[in-house]
């Protein structure tokens, strides 16, 4: 693991922050290129939309993490702002980013479902980069295992499942699946709802291999959130399917 790629005096380049930045920039590049070809949304709007979603997403992801670790941040309040060291909760970021996205499309008067379909694959791609950053940072690892690809992290005394990479590969596969599904989509919103449905399903299953945090009725908080998001996406999916029959 290599949380810090290199240092120059007081400056440190963190692998976690670099991975997320690379994912965001690569996604913006691909979105702008696609927008220019399809003339939706306007190519010059892509960066603005991505920035709004990213800002809300970071705020929500960090806030959710801080709330889950209040005892630590009560003693180390300045560490709240050290996001380059890790400490983002995806579902907190996803909810906040979705709110920011809703405000943006309303302000710009863009079609909600069509715009969601456009951006959803790139959310999966950016998340894949972020999970690689988790792996390099040495956080979000899984339970002990003796499989050939088990990884030994500095903080644990035994090899564990590299669940960060499991999710990174899953998110990357989801990115390609959502892009390829565009020609098969029957209604606006199908790609976006498939993203929430399939991501929730994958995250729910991967959680069984991760070190559990807070548990309730045998499931982690992330599994309950996954189940809630899958249920909501499925209900909306069925509702919109029925309208095109």
C-alpha cells in the first residue's frame, strides 16, 4: 500500500486524492466528448454539472463519515478537512450528489431523467477510480481470507479480501454495461435507475466480505442502505416501464 506517492518538503501527494481527481478528470473528458457528438447536454455545461455534483458529493460523503466517527473528530477537529487522507462514505456522497444534481437540472431547465441517463455511467467510472484509491490508501479492506489474491495491509496482522478492488472491477464493468445499454433503453431514466439498482446489488453482496461496522439485524448499515436504494430504484423502474407499454 502507498497512501503517499511522494513528498516534497511539506507537500505530500496522496494516492487517494490523486485517484479521485484522475477519475473525475477522465470522466469529464469522456462526457464532454460524448456531449459534443450527441449535442446533449451542451458540451460547455458538462464541467459545470460535474463540479456541482462533485462538490455536493464530497460534502455529503465527508459529513456522513464524520458523523460515523464523531468521537475521533471531537478530539481532532481539524482532521475533518483532511479528505486527502481518506474517509468518505459513498452513500452519503451519493445522496448529496443526487440532491445537487436535482438542483442543477432544475436551474438549467434540463430534462431530469435524460440527464441522469447521460451522467450515470460516469458516476460508476469515477467510483471505480476512487476504490483504487481506497486500495492504495489501505482502507475499506475485507475480512480475513487465504485465497491466492489475499492482500496484507499494514493495519491488520493477516491477509484479507481486497474488497476495494472487487468493487473497483464491479464499478468498471457497470460503466461499460450502462454505456452499452443505451441503444436498448425503452424509456428515459432506465440507465440511471439501472445504475442505482445494480450498484446497490453489488455493494450489498460485497459487504458480506468486508469488515463489518455497525450491525443491525445481521446486516451492516451499508447493506440496509443498499436494500433501500435497490427497492426505490426497482419501484421507479417498474412504474416507468408500465408507462411505455
